[in-house]
C-alpha cells in the first residue's frame, strides 16, 4: 500500500523537477496571469490562448499553448497525488485499530467488560 502513495508522489515530484516546477518554466507573475485568464475565459475557450499571448508580456501563442498542455498534466498529477495521500491516510486510520488490538489485547478486553 505504501508503494502506491510513493509512486504517485514520485511521479509528481519527477514531473516538477523535469518540467520547471510549479510554474512550468514561467515566472510566477506570468503564471498567475495565465491562471487568471484561464479562469476568466475557460480553458476550452478559443479566445483564451490568444488572450494569454496578447496580455502576458513576452508570451507567444505557441508558448501559451505549451503552457496549457503542461498545466493539464500538472493538474492531473497533482490530483492523483492528493487522491493517493487521502487513500493512504484512510487506510492508515482503518488499520490503526487492529494494531492496537494486537499490541494491547488485555486492555481491550478490560475496556469491553467494564
């Protein structure tokens, strides 16, 4: 089970290292402008990427298109990592009681009888 979480986390971390961190090789200000325009127009709106090229200094239409592709992968891996961590936490919580029972069986019996 723990290898599942580490696989998801490792894929996410490797992607960050290989693809420019949390901003995808863009500076933070340009990336934040990209996110604001994405929210305003919607990712599938044909006006979104041209707006990025027009409103973000130094960004071409091709750069905006590549950043959108990067961002979709980034989001997918981020969500997969979050799901893996939540699943791991849930399994850890659910497996906590059998560990207590194995470690302290007499205490559990006393608690049940009292």
